[in-house]
C-alpha cells in the first residue's frame, strides 16, 4: 500500500484559491518533469446541478480507466469541485452515492503511471468518503488566515523581487493592509506596482497610495487611515471613491468611530507614560493595576494588536491632542445619530463630519 507521501492521489482544499492552484500546478510540473510526455486531462468540478455533478464524476472515472494516446502516464485533475461540501448538489443522495462509488473505485489503486489531483474549497469531513480519501491521498490545506501577517508579507516580498523591484520592509504591512488578505490580489497588485514604477525599481509609499486599489475588504481601513494621517483632502477623496464603489456608509462611520476610540486609548497611554515609542517600536510599562484591568476588558486590547497596526495607531495618536480626539468623538456620535434620525443623506452627513473633525484647524501638537 502506498504511503500518503508517495500516493498518486493528491487532495488540495482551502479558500485560498491562488495558493491552492499554484500548488496544483507544482504537482503537475513535478510529474511532467519526470516524464515530459505525461498527458493532462482537466475536468471542471465547478458545477451546481445534480446531473452535472454526476457527469463530472463519471468523466473522471472514465479518464482514469482510459490509456493515454501518446504516453503511458496521465494526470487527471478534477478541478474546483463544488459538490463535496454542503452545497445543494452535495446533499443529493444521487451525488453522494456517485462520490462514494468513485472513492471506492480509486481506493483499489490507480493504473500504473496515472495520477489523480482533486482541488476543492472545502470537503465535508463528516462524510465517510472524505475520511477514506484523506487516508489514501496526499492532503494539503490552503486556508486564508487574516492573522498570518508574516505569510502575506513573504508572498508580497517574493512577488516584488521576482519583478525586479524592491520595497522597504516597513511598507509591506501598509501594502497588505490596503490590499487585504486575498493572495491573488496581493500578487496582482504587487505586479501592478512594479509596472507603475518602471523603469525605476524602488517602490515607495506614494506609489502604494497612488496606484494600489482599495478592496471591499479594506475599504473601512482606507478612510480611517486618512483620518489618522490628519489628511482632510485625502479623506474626502477616499470617501468619494468608496461611495462610488457603493460601500456601506453606516459601516464606514462605525469603523471610524472605533478608530477614534482606539486613538483615545493610545493618547491616554502616551500621556500617562504607560506607552513608550521608539519609532514604531512600542513598549508598555508602569501600568497601575486598574489601568491593566481596564485595558484587558476592552474589546481590542491595544497591547495585543499586531505590531504594525499598534504602531500606526500610536503614531497617529501623537498627531492629536486629547481635546481634539474628544471633539472628534462628540462629532461622530452626533453624526451617527443624525444618520438614523434625519432625512439628510448619510453620505452628506459623513462628508460634513470629516470637515468638522479635520478642517480649519492647525495640526495639534502633543501637550
């Protein structure tokens, strides 16, 4: 019996479609490198009806029984399978029986020189066929992890370097924060940046701000970042872009309010000497027991935030006085109430709010 490592069956799952398909191509390339004549047959598993799902399974089974025309080796790729999870088609008894029969068929072994590759966003691990498949296949999972900052940074760094460019280490988190967690977008936006700066090779902050697209995933952060930079012109421009994208106005103001509350915490910590800054390196110390308890009870304990986010908030808090932040919080609470109680368009309320918070005032100095 073959071990998982040497198994001719490979199962790739996860919601990070880019990394999953890249690994799938690596698997195919490795097999074809050993025998360049290896044939590849791809069967589309992205189907929604019972009939189409059953047909895809039958085609895959047939492909694994058919000898190649020009080679004794063949790779059968059942790609983007949508009927092994909890979809409507997957709940069909007909489909379940077809999958079980197929897994039983491949469990007896594939013909010599044949390989089976299955890629799917998710598989229902409660099913007996899923457990059987996991025992005999080489299984790899590619899940998108919002907390995997190092992983995303490595992907961006690799993309930038492959395109002959460079980006300062402290700019990579800024780029990731703006683009989001989708690996494909990180790669495509990185490639776009390299094209934008050509024939130059160094990517700076201005290039990231100018050419990188804001996604729905990061839209709320885009406006908050402009506020934190005390940039009224940039905030208004960003707001117009987000409104053009039909972003949720209530969501924008709620995230902005949350950001201001975070800034108040950091401003207080700086004033009380609990937070020491060396550039973006932060150190928390000398907290009295009541302050430690209060921070622990917060929904977002500032001491547990990712270093890049905490550093940004601490730096931004240094641009505001406590008086200015209190003013901004009062303004945003009032604006929030108007959005739900008046007939004034919420888009207009939010734009006026930004002017009231950031306009006609010199940048406050730390006191």
